[in-house]
């Protein structure tokens, strides 16, 4: 963000040089320190030089100038934060010299885009591959997105991925938890209000929709929104316009909506708690995040990822997760999903007295997940590919005739995998089919072929 502060003529000169380059800036903030009587004359000068649309508003109790491109899209948002500067740093021989600050903002935006690449989501299961495809599709589109998933599955992470891989990545990503505020406050927070709209409204407030202009508004826990506010949200989605609380003025907004919920909205519609027409407006691109119990093969990858993260943050060197500990993790249902797993690993790294993670460092409810009679022994390895590769090489070394080996290996591995998964009694047929990326009909045929009941 670039903050300009100065007298009227100085700011006019700066605008004359800056406005041809507005498309290079994420935000341009100008604080007006002139008296009210000077405002119109000032705006007339700037309007004549720049050919942009401007308006003066109150932000945090200060008069600020919001600058828009002639087409109406925000080129800048006024923020009352005066910073002294040397004019020569910004204008030299008629050229704009604010590059250092802009470069810093550009680097931050690029870092966020790298952090939230589509392939940054950890996991290799079929369920995660499908999720990555959906996230990429949503990012390429400008339509509304509805993210569903249990608590702790990573709905906000997917919202970040969608925004920072879209053509709105240079715009703001504004987040609102609809379940964290009462109805009256949520209405003002979303749509803004004018001074005097209600007791305590001592100044105008633009609201989160307008703050997200040109970018994305993430509505978390959208199912918690009251029926009255659902109507207002529906109008914004349909007409791309809103009215601040206490105002009859209609304002155009250019915002993409990404909503999220842990509730079954179709059930909420049947119960009369959620509007069906709003559901269809939000659910243009549905993105379901599978719970961790439906993609247990991702647990070792996620555990290693969090182990590396918290080793780095805590300055520790805790080694890989032992086989018996991983076996317990694989047996746990993870009702808190990825968030619960992350908490478990963070706790183990912080509490470990040495460079290992032992069973006693896991929370009691996770240790109790070990199936009776298993003794905590693991048949899965933290590096299963290496063990499988060694077994295959030993088998091939014993075969003089390689004919038919491929089909034999595939069938043997497939049968062993299916038998192990069915005998574990951890999955329904639907969950098994999803995990193995098979239709339920194909799964039933394979089980019958191998004589697995």
C-alpha cells in the first residue's frame, strides 16, 4: 500500500504522475488534510488531470479519498494513515519513483500465490487428486464456489487456493465468519452502514463487500446466516448491488463469493433454515473436502509435513514417526480431521524429551484407537514404497520366466489390499470405493472375484 500525505497542490501533482500507472498498484491511499471547503476544488483539479472517478468518505473517523478508474472498478481505496515522505523520492524528472514500496507489495502477493498453489495441498490419495482438480477448475472460473466439509478439513485453505490462483489474485481476499456475529452486527459488517444508521454508528462504514471490491469475499459458516440476511445476500449475488444499512443509495460491487459450511445445506433447506434459491446461487461450483477417515493413506504424508513444520518453528530435530506410532494414527477416526492431526504432531514435537515421538506423547483418545489385539504393531511403514519395492525385487529374482509377472503382481497386491481393508472393519463399501477410486459396482465385482466377503 502506498500512502500519500501533503498539501493540496502537492497531491494534485502526484496524482498527475501516478494515475497513468494506477494499474500497477494494488492500493493507493491518499489522506486529505484540507478543510471541507477545499474539497470540491481539490477534486475538480484532480478530476481534470486524471479523468478518474473519486469520492470522499469517512474511514476510521478521518476524511479519505477513494479513487476509481473511469470504468468504475476500484483502482485505489482511501485509508487515513498519513506518512511523511520526501516528494523527490516519488517524482524525479516527471517519473514515479515509489517502486520500493510497490515492489514489497508485489513480493508479498507473489509469496501468497506460491504458498497457495493448487499443488501445495498435501496428499496423494484419489480423493485429494479429485479435490485438486475441483480447486483448479474453481480458480479458473468467476462463478460462486461452495466449499463443504467437516470441521478441520481445511475449507479456508481451499478458499485461499481458489483466490490466489484466480484472475482476482491481485485483489483483496476478505474473510467473514457468519457464525461469529449476531444478525445486526453481521449485516453492518457485510453491507456497511451510514452514520446514524443505528445507535453507535458515529461514522460511515464501507463493509466487507466493498472492502473486497475487485477480489474475493469468503463467507465461512454461511449456513449460520439468518433468513433475512440470506435475502440481502441473494440480492447482491443476483444484481451485483447492495444498500448499506440506513441508506437508500444503491452501490455496485464487483466481488466474487466463495462460501463454506460444515452443514448439509440440503437438509437445512428441508428444515426451512436455508433458502433454496440462495443455495443454487452459491453452489455453482461445489467443492467437497473429504474427511481424513476417507483418505487415511494421506495421514503419513500429512504427519511428515507437520513434523517438518513444527521442527522448524520450535527449533527441534525430532526424527521420523516410528511405525508403531503411525499404526495408532492410522487406526484413529480423526473426528477433528487435519486440524486434529496437526495439533497432535505439534504437541508431540513440543513435548518430546529427545528426538523421537513415542506413543505416550499422543493424546489418550488417539492411543485408545488401536484395535483390540493389535498390540500397536503396524503393518504399514512410514516408507511403504521402499518395502514394497524390496519385496517385488526379491520375487522377480526368484522367477526364471518373467511371462505373466505383471498381471500376477497386480492381482496379488490388489487382493491383499482389499482383504486387509475389508478385514479391518474400518470402512463401509462406499468409503472403500471412494478410497480406491472405483465405482461401487466394480468394487463388488472385485470382492467377489477374490472371494472376499
